[in-house]
C-alpha cells in the first residue's frame, strides 16, 4: 500500500454514508488479495440499485440509533408489548428455539435444511450477521431481500413507536429485529420458525415464543458479566427457553449445566433427549470438503451422511439438529420410524455455514472462522489440525473488548507460527495496542505483528504465509470475532 492509499481516499469520499460500511466496501475494491470464488448466495452484499441501497441504509441507521445488542435490560415486557399490538404473530406457527454458547447458528442452519428437505416452509432468525443485516431473517433457506426487509420494518414501525412511547426504555436494536422476524414469518407464512436466542434465554427478546422443541447447544463461559461466572449459572439463564411440556434436546454439557437444565425440564414436565444417551455421533470420517458421519437419532441409525463442514463439533451439531427435527416430527414419541434417510442425506449435504471454517482463497489458503471465546477457539484449533495440512499457519486476530481474549489467544498459540493482531470497525473492537500487549505475553514479541487496519493485516499475513514458497503449505486463519470475519470476507471478494 502506498502513501496515497486508494482505500483511505474512498473512505474520505464517503462522507454521507455509514463510515464502518464505507471502510469495508473500500477494502473490497482495493485489496490485492481478492479471492477467486463466486460469492455465496446466502451471504448477500449491498443492493446494486442505488435507491434501494440508500433506503436500506436509512433503516440500518434508524435501527443503530437504538440500544445495541450488548446493552440489556432484563425484561421481555417491551417485546411482549410489541407482539401484543402486532397481534401476536409469533403464535401463528410452531417453532424450534435454540440457545447455548457455541454452535447455535450452524445448528439452526442444519435444522432449517432438514425441515426444508421435508417440504416445510421455514423461517430462520439468527444473530449476529456475517456481512448483511438481512442475513438475520431467512425464508426458505435464504435471507430475505433488501426490499422485503425494508417493507417489514416500515410495516411495524408505527407499532414500534407506539410501544416506545409507553415504555420506560425504547425497544432495542435486537428487540425491533426480533419483532420484524416474527412479523415476516407470519406474513410469509411459514410452517415452522427456527429461532436462535441473542443472549441467554429467560430475558432474551426471542423468548416470547412457546417452542415445542427447545435446543441447548454446548454451554461454556461467555458473556460472564451478564449471564454468570460458572456454566451452571449461565445454564440457569439459558434454561428459560424450556417451556411447559416441551421436548428438550441437550448437547453434551458440563455437569453443573446439565443438572440445571434437567431440573428445569422436570419442573415443566418437559421430555429430555441427551446427546450420548438418546442420540449422538456414532462415527465420523474426514472427507474431501467435510466429513462423513453416522448418527444415532431418536428413531434409529442414520448412516453415511456427508456433511460439507469441517470439525468434530460440526458432527455433534448435526446430531443435535437431527434429534431436534425428529422431535418436531414426533419421532421416538408418536411415531417409531426414523426419518427418510435419503432426505436426511440430501439435507445435510446442502448445509453451509459462512464464516465457520470457510475457505475463501487458495495459494495460500485463507480460512475464516468466527470463534470469539476460548471454547470456540479450542474447537476451531482441533478442526483446523484435522482438516488442513498446514506446514505454517499465520493467524489474523481482531477481537471484541468484552471477550476473554487471552483465553482465545492461548487456544491458538500452539498452532500459529505467527499472529497478526488487528482491529475491526466495530465500536466494540478491542484496541489493537491492548490486543498486541496480550498477544506478546502469550506468543512472545518475535511472533506478533501489529497492523491496525484489517486490509493491511490480511496482506501481511498472506505475505508471511507465502514466505516458504507457493507449495510449502502455508495458510492464514482469520478469527476472533464475527465482525472481523465478515469484514475479511468482503475484503477477500466473497460478498
């Protein structure tokens, strides 16, 4: 990059647009390391129509003026009031509700794929988004269009303002988006909604649904300032999605978390299916582009399922997703027969999970993974070691300031030859100098390079990976935050 950097020139010219978005888009036009693959259909970019793009930005600006996703007031009173004036759209369809610490979005996407393969119309609500806010609300396996996103916002806006006027605090960013999702699903209409909590469970805005199936992915330490300092305390909050007479699908859990969840299930007469007992992964084998798994479901064995995702944890996510869909269809309770194996195989073979061990470039290979806490980083490290044969791996890490960054870096230390620390555009991003200080303590000064701007960090990491030659097996892993991964994805030409 030269002194008269075109990246900076484009940013300076974008005076009437969101500065963070301008940074991302400028990078995607100037970075020399642009990827060669086609953009993924399920991660939309900005609308090509200038008028539509402007309208979407106006909605994004209005939403951004509200409380952010990390500012919480422990109550569902505001979202309940919004649902009331909207006519309780969330009660017009059955739902599957997903909580946990890691794996929620991947599991939600697998559940969605399975339901769609059985010819049900699905709505999926997940967070955060990788690149576009429209990703959060999906119909039939694809994000809603920018036009529909805007229309949905405009439809509920008068009701949002009505509730704002009646409440002590205005509806938050996440609460309004949740209201939009539930309204969009009712308007579609969908046959079933797959809903991922934003944070926790009991007080999460999504928890105005009474899901017949509640899914709890592995619980670990994250958001400890808000949810509790032990996995048992965190489980207490997450158990709030378990409703009367529901079926609870439990991934493998720490003992204290499992005790809390099982106690809640007993209190509300819920039926429990536990990974490792009622269902689970029988075997798995690494395959080109993913893995082949044999799963035991609630209705029997499901063999030779190709899953185009890497890592043991994705096989476990698949087992949880399969059990959730079986429970939704009554397998193991009302009906003894398993789901049609050919349909299950077709569904899993179609699953994608952008930003989760996603290869976006070759020569050298660049992998994106949104691990943002120590448990996620350990799972990613294990999956990378299994799926890729890197002789030299360079890390690019941009993390949020409210995370256990030291624990995340320690999980990656054995596998990174060097790490390039950087900073994404979010106001939540950890200051790059603070991140560098922690990285030096973990890696040592000689293995840490500091590049405040993500485009420069990517270029530096790719250069380091190329040092041993084109065929030496060098690679780059970009991680630390969903935001970092989303911005890198754009910079590398994948959106």
